[in-house]
C-alpha cells in the first residue's frame, strides 16, 4: 500500500512501555480512558498478563476495580454466573458505575432467567434466513456508499463510510424513519460517552436529556408497532413478545440503547479498524487483493485485532478466591477483552495482523457464554460485504494520517480516520 504511515513512529508506544515498566503495579490504573485515547494502553496489559494477571486498582476515576487480563481467566469469570453478575442494579457491564437513579436494565445487564427470555425476543432477527434477506439490502447500500466516495482527495472514512453504513443498517433493523437515521448515531455516542468539558456533553444531566429524547422518539414508534400486525423489525418483535411488551420505561430504554450501541459502535469501529489494520500491514492487503476468498478469515481477524469493546464488567455476588486473590462481595471485576485478545499463551503472534490465521475465531471480542453478542453473525456479514465491494472497486485505500481515537476505555474506536482513494 502506498504511503503507509508508521504507528506514530512508535515513539508514543516506546514512552508508554517505559512508563508501564517503571510504574509500581500497585499504581496501575489500566482503565484510564486517556491511555486508550493515545493508544498507549498495550504495554500495561502486557505487563499485567505477565506479572499480575488478576490486578486490583484501589483508586481511579471509576473507583476501585479488579482487572482480569488473561484469555482463559476471562472465560472463567464470564461463565461463572453464580458468582459474577451483570445486573444493572449492581452497576451493570461497564467499568463506570451509573448513578442508581439512572440505571437501565437491558438483557445484557441482566442475570438468568430473565436474560434469556428477553434476548430470545430479538434473536429471530439474526437467523440465517433473515440474514440472507438483509444481505441483499446491505450490498446495495454498500455499493451506493462506495460509489459516492471522492477520488484523489482526503476524506474521513469514519463519517463517510463506517458511520453512514452502520447507521443505515440500524435504521433498517428498527424500521426507523430514514431521514432521522443520524439520530441513532448521536444516541449511541451519547450513551457511551464520558461527560466532560471536551466531551460530546458536558454533564450527566445533559446526557440524560438526550437519552430521554431517544426514549420519547422510540415510544412513539413503539405505540405504532403495537397497533400494527407483527413485522420483522426489532421494535415490532419486542412490542409483540410476552417477554418484552410490558417492559418498564427503564428496561425499554436499556434494551434500545443496548441494540443501538451493539449494532452501531462495534461494527462501525471494526469497519474503520479494518482500513487502519491493512494500512499497518500492507503485505496482508496485497494477500487479500490477490485472494479475496481470504475474507472469511480476514473478518474475524479484524474483529480480534480491533476488539471494538475493550472490556465487560461483572460484580461479585459473594466473596471469591480467584488465582490466589481475594475478591470481595460487591467488588467490580473488569474482563479486559482487549488484553485477552493479545494473550500470547492462547493466540500465536497476537500483535500481528494475519488474515489467514488457522483459528481466526479464537477471540473474545463478542464475549462468551450466555452474553455472547446476539448480532455477531450480522456484524461479520456487514464487514464481509463491504470488503467484497471495496475489492471490486479500489486497488488501495491510503490512510494519510493517524486516526483520532475515542476517549473511552469501554468503546475502543475511532473518531476520525483520514484516507484517500487514488483518482
């Protein structure tokens, strides 16, 4: 690939590595969003996997928390539902605690048996037959989007392609008014942002105002769906299912936010990540162009390499000894997918981007067990189709500068990615 950029000539990474190795482990706060904004977190997790794989941070902007950093340890926590809870009432699924008055249940932030009942409601959206139908629509929209991209000038891939295509997909899934579809992008960003002076919103109150608008908009659509015969969109499915039709306002908004964020942030950031990964590994881009059949292993490899959600969190329901550490009832336990996906003991050459890996689906990006991402096949389908269409059209997409990354240790994503397609 012409004009490939170097990872900020590795200066940042070298400085981060030096700091990570000189800092006392007791002073580690791997969940600091600034480490993710500057892409400097990698050496911290390398050291934790090696020296302190179950680590306690006693003080951070999110309060005290445990970090679980090895692949197999994460799998153990993820599947031990008797001890580790996802319930929103205990704080939910992210490192950041939500004010108890603002907590919203969703099926991902819910324990059994209610979790499965609500999850099953939307599962028909992701059956093979339904995905085959969606694929036709995805291909048509992907082709239109790519055909409208400028040639020979720099543009932002995140906005023009990743956001646009995932937002269109969400609008289809919800049967959402097309002209208002960018509201979905905004609500997704607002749901996961950390309020602050330089943030999307300055305060938690502002954030809640916008999410209340989201709830009101969807409530209007919900009333319409209830009065119509059942259709094959997510809202109609929930409106006509016994497990979800009587949700209270918080559970309703919680599930909406889950589906919006799940359908938006993850696919959008992996779509951007795929361009960035190939810019860093031009030999893999060459390999893909020469053999487009490698898309079947390229897609899960991108999802592993990007890890669009850096972590999931659980709360301990009782005291528990894990790897000789004493986790107390009520403790926050953060499973760092982004670290597990770089665990040398499970994944060979984990820092390399290898599009023909033997076992590319060995990754934690979709979670594991009962909370495994319900839409994972759709995410893979979207990525495969967009790349089929890219390979038909462009020899190369040149990344011309470093991306701006999201200030978040939950969403591992890109705000901008400047690229150019040769004229």
